[in-house]
C-alpha cells in the first residue's frame, strides 16, 4: 500500500496538467495541456500520458547552446510517434526573445521550419513567454491541426481471405 502511494506521488510529480476553454473559429473547445517531465527518471512513466492525445506540442529553445533542438529529432518525435503514430505534431520554438541578444547564438525561423520538415510535424510556431508573444497562437494552431487531421479520411486497405 505504501509503495502504491509512492508510485502515485511520482506520477503526480512527473506530469502537470492545465485545463481551459478556448474558442477557435467560433467553436469552443475544452483544452487540457499535459506538461510531461523530460528527465530520464520519468522515461517509463511519460507514455502513460499519451493515450487519447489529440495533438502533441514538441518544444525546443532557440538557444543553440542547449540540446533541445537536436532532442526534437533524436528523442521527442521518435517517442511520440512510437506510442501515438497517428497523432499530429506542432513544433514549437520557445524563447524567441533570445534572438535580440547578440551574445547568444540562436536558431533562425528557417532552421525551425527545416526541422519541422525533417520530423514531419504538421505545423511550426514560435513564441516568447517572456514577452507574451505567440502563446495563444500555439493553442489555436494545435486545435486547427487536430481538426485538419480529424477530417482526413483514413486510408482503407482491403483484405481478401481465400
């Protein structure tokens, strides 16, 4: 019983979620955002938050001194595609305000779009939490990407048994 409580505590610490209503194109949506822990300690727990996900937001910092850009293609996209292969991905560049500091080498929007094509994400957006720029647009884009993927007709395959 104590072990179960400890496991539950770890699960709660590994995932935070936030909910709100958002209106996109005159339609109101209930949106829940799950923020998963990226540390290796939670690698086996993280996929527990993936079922019933409608869209993944895979984020990286524009700061070239961090590994987050490379981790998009080496870690995050392979993981979400493994556990949720048909769920759309929106690639999000964060901390875009750092581009104004000449002492910090940053990825350009063009490099972000190149990464989007490489990992076959459905969309690419940028934001700065510090400046409160592009934040709402991330969620609007995620809903539009989800709606677009939902409206695609699934490819049917015929199976003939003799």
